[in-house]
């Protein structure tokens, strides 16, 4: 297939930094080739 794919990953934690860490740890477990993700989500809220 030539279409793009979207995956939503969420994390929870005691504060925003902890939730971001959980979410990005989960993203790191996704087995995708040439995958892309935003690393700036939530930074403007911290």
C-alpha cells in the first residue's frame, strides 16, 4: 500500500515530563522502518 499510516501513542505519569517519557518509550518499541514521529509534543506546556 502507498498510503500513510497514523498511530497514536499516549502516556500517563505524575507530571507532563513523566507522561512524555512513557509515551516516547512506547514509541521506541514500535517496529517500523522509516517511521517518523514528532518529538516536540507537550514541550510548550512544560
